[in-house]
């Protein structure tokens, strides 16, 4: 795993990159839906909960395959007012 953090304009970005098999094409649009799981025995709550938390903080969350393999899961949150580039604080 590689974890990346940075600011972009008025937003904080966190990205987690892995070197796994990637997301199956058929699952990409549904991975953040409640009760959807791509693994046997999964309950589909984890990523849906992440989406809910990030959305409540006015943020965005997404996932994308990496070439030639792997996946990136990322989210962004607005920075607190008055805290621009170089700040480590996210909005409440």
C-alpha cells in the first residue's frame, strides 16, 4: 500500500494505492452502494459507510483502477476556512 496526502486548492486529498488485481469492470459503479459486496461473505457496509461519512463533510470519494494493475481509493474534503496550501486541517 502507498498512502498519499496533499492539498489541491481549497481541498485536502487522501489517496490509498494498492497493487492488487483491480476492480472488476461490472462492480465499479456499485462499490459504494449499501449492501453491495464483491467478495464472498461480505456485507457491503464498509465502503457505503465511508461514502456517507465523507459526503456529510461535503467531500467526494471515488475508486479507479491503476495501470497495469492495482486500485486507487481516494477522498477529498474541503479545508477549513483560512487554511490553504500547506495546512493539515480538514473541515469539521
